[in-house]
């Protein structure tokens, strides 16, 4: 395992982070198996674990809090706030009221007295940034939050947040969490340069593009139990043109990997980590077997000729499916 600085903070994180969206009914409802994955990740050198209050509406945080009992200080623990937790309009967004209440609830579920990285899960167009960031600063001052971050913000929003924090002498975001993969390269155009300019570390979600970069969708059949079956609205398999384009590209990537002695997962993780502004790639296994494969792939430095060939297969800055922008 390798480690990198998280933006302008003093935190170091593993270049492979454990994402826990699959902990709970959205993926794996067995707390014992989920705890086993935490064990495996820690044994493999993972120090960054990322969750969110919305993941199975708190269950992921509960599973994670139980699994980390007695070893909380071994990890950089990250969670998020903002997405709707119910149909109640008061249980969503980035108002001061909801941020403070959500933080307290996350702390209880995670069985901890502080969150290492508290992230705005999505921009909230109904709340001024000033109110949101003042609430985050309140939590930082109280010692309940150590660092703050954004997730899937536009470059203009990132810049606005940073500028406001600097003008108020508030702690500025140290991370941005966008989708990024060989098949979803849109953040290369503006988000990555903006993060680099502002010393913001990037935590990549969906580096395997929802499973496409494991090769499991090459047959054109969606296997039972996959996320594409459980959450079809989040996947592009219903658009045959996009699916066919991805299958063609993945075929070329598999051939490239074979010629280079690399697996498809090696290519996927090595690609997103080639830029030092990316602090960590978040993997989201559903089962211990999946995690074993991903940890074995690890973080490899891809040769220049391999990176050039990837650029020929998927041009820089392109999201093959525009919906993959998150």
C-alpha cells in the first residue's frame, strides 16, 4: 500500500480507500461480512474509510462503527451530509440546522467523538455557502470535525467555497470527491486543475465505473446480484448505444492489459492514481471476495506507453456516458 497527503492538510491516506456504500441493504446486509471486509482492508494497509449518512439511511455508518470498535484511531474516517435521508424536506440539504443534527447522528452511529473528514455530499442550491460553511466551522471549532471536504462540486463551486473560507478565516476544504475512471474522464477538464491550484486532494469514487472496468458486463448480460440489477436507474445498460461503446472500449483495454501483463483492474486503479492530485481511489466492494481481488491489484505505476494507449481508446476529458458525471 502507498500513502499520499490529503490536500493541504497534515493527513496522509492510503492510495486505495475503502468505500462502504455497499454496507447494508444496498449491497451486503450481513454485518459480520462487512466487519470482515473492514478487517481485510486494515490488514492490507488501508487507512482511509469513507461512508455517508445516506448509505442505507445510516446502516453503513452503524456497521462501520461496530466494526471499528477499539481501533477507531487506526483510520482516517470520512462521512458525508446533505443527501435526503427521508421524504421530510427538513431532513436533507446543507442548512446549519441539518448539518449540526446530522453530524451528531453520524457521530452516534459511528461510535466516535470526531469525524476526520466531513464532506458536503452534493451542492445545495437552496442554502447559501456562507450558512453551510459557518456550520462546518462551528463543528471544527467544537472538535467534532477535523477536516472538511466537498463531493461532486463544479470547479466554480469549489473556487467559491475556498474563496469564502479564506475571506472568513475558516478552514478551507482539503478534499473533493468526484467520479473518475478511464471511462469517465470529465473532471480532467476543469475539476482536477482547480483542485491542484487550491491544494485540494481528490478522493475518486467509481474508479471501476460501476463495474464496467472489471469486465463483468462484456457479455451483454447483467449478472444476478450485481448493482446493475439492484439499481438499474444508476446504470447505462438500458442505452444499448452507450453500452456497446463501453464494451468495445473495455475489449481494447483488456487487450492492452494482456499485452502489458496487467489486469483490467490494474489499469483502472493505476490510471486514476497517476496524477498526484488524486490522494486516494475509493473502492466499494460488496463481498470479501471482491475486496480480495481489489486489494491484490493495489496501486501500480502505469508505463507511459500504456497511458498513451489509454488516451487513444478514451480521449482525455471525455465521459463516455454523460450521466457518469454524477
